[in-house]
């Protein structure tokens, strides 16, 4: 099969012919229809974040496709079925999996990180993790549900616990933050979007933000949010991973408010703990999405309650994957995907 292979940081992915993967007894062989290009890939390619499996490795963790073969013990999938492959496979046995928190599984396996991923014509995945896709959702576009939509869904529903009538601020309206905006708005919240890019703020308005504010350094934006809301928002999501905006997000909260950290940040951040204690505030992390939540999420997309195709700005064939990664590097568009022939 054809695949885009990662040989190490600071070099383009190489398009090569590699052996077809063979599904194990509990696995499915998926003919990949499309795979989303994600910032996580740029962490490996540009920023020296090591992959769990040493390269060469096929990256890609946001895939949709069609079942082409099933292992001998697989019962629930027929050849030809449209499926979504989630960004993380859980072990099902550790303490966190047993508590229904598979997204923080102690032995999680991520395609395109621990094992070969979806920048390829074929991939294997454990049947227990793969999800059926309904006909209403275009198969190619569905790929981005696996991370760009599901990660914000978990952040809004489980970590932010957003309720109708809540006021919400979303810092960063890139691929992830924009979906926080649309899911929080669909949950009945009043959403204030913050970004430094006018284009991203315009996107945020189209996806349900009632207010769009230009961000920047300093505490101006937090003050403006407090002024607009009469004291601060109930929930702030940070979807950038930048220490100053993490502080801004925390500082824009009302008493009893909740900061949900969605953006990845490896630096320490100083937050005012006296406010945290005195106003009973919460600071929570949010990672990925649990398998349980994929079913209602797919249903919301199928019923047209969440926009999907409108999120996809660039579609490139596998041969031009490095061009697609450049779009991502330059912050162009909302979500870029690789579409297989
Ligand atoms: N203030 C406000 N917005 C900012 C600022 C700032 N100081 N700096 C950057 N932004 C905006 C950018 O303009 C962009 O719209 O943050 C957005 C970041 O979006 P993307 O680069 O598209 O990143 P995305 O894929 O959405 O991921 C965001 O979530 O899962 C994590 O690893 C991921 O840390 C990353 C974060």
C-alpha cells in the first residue's frame, strides 16, 4: 500500500510503498477514506516531540474509512461498513478504563504515535474501539470527528459541564477552539470567542459565538469579558496552550468559575490561588474523548446539530500531504484533511 512515512523531525514525510497491514484476530482492516492533519503531527515533525514508537512510523490519528477485512474473532463489523477510527485505543482493563475514563487510559495506544496511523491506504484498529458511521455523514468529512470535534465535545460536556444559560469564553478559535465554540453554543451557552486573528473571530461568529473579542497580551481582554458579563464567565476554555492566555482565561472567570485547559502547554503557569480558594473556582484539564461519548456525538452530527463539512478548508491527496502540513503550519483554514484516492 501507499503511505506517508515519518522518518524523524525536520524532514518531510516520504510517500512510499510499504507492506499492507494484517489485522489480528480482534482487529479490523480499514481502507482509509480520509485523515485529518493535526497540530499533534507538527509537534513530532517540527518541534522534536518524540513519537512513542521510534520512526519510521506512519502518522495520522483522525481517520474514517471502510471495513475491508475483519479478524477471526470480530463479530460486529461487516466488510464494506463505513467506520470512524478514534484517535486513541484504550486497554479496557486499567483502573481508568474500569471507571469509564478510557480517554486517560493508563495504556492508551494512539495510531500515528504508538503504532502506524492513517496517512496510508490501509490501517488496522481494534474492533472494540472502532465506531459505525451512519449514511447521513459524508465518509470523507467524518474523519475529523475523531479528534477535532470529539476533543471539544469532551471538554464542553464532561469537563466544562456546560449548561443552557451558562456564559462561556473560548480562548483560541483554531480547529479545536472553534468546535468548543460550536458545541458550547449548541448546548445553550452564551459564547464569547477570543482570538488574535480576525478571520478566526469571523469563523467563531459563524459557528455560534455571540461576541468575538480581539485577544492580545496583558489583562485587557479579561477585563472586557468581566465588563460584558457583569463579573465574569462561568466557564473559560483555553484552546491555545500559551501561558499568558491561560492566565487571561482564568482571570475572565466569575466567582465559582471553571477553567478548562484544552490546549497543550509544557510550561509552568502562575494562577492566583487565593481567587481559586476564596471563590471556589476550578481548574481542569481535558484530553480527547471517551468511547461512550462518540455515539451521541456522531448522532448530533448526523442530525445536523453540529456543522462538519464547513470545518474542512483544504483537502489534499496523500501524495501532497506535505503541502497540507504547510497549510497547517501557516495557520490557513480551519481543518485540513488528506483524502485517499
Ligand atoms: N490570544 C488569542 N488567540 C490566540 C493567541 C493569543 N495570544 N495566540 C494564538 N491564538 C489563536 C490563533 O490565532 C489560532 O486561531 O489560537 C488559535 C490556535 O489554533 P490552532 O493553531 O489552529 O490550534 P488547534 O489545532 O486549534 O489546537 C489548539 O489544542 O489540542 C491542543 O495541541 C493543541 O495546543 C493545541 C491547542
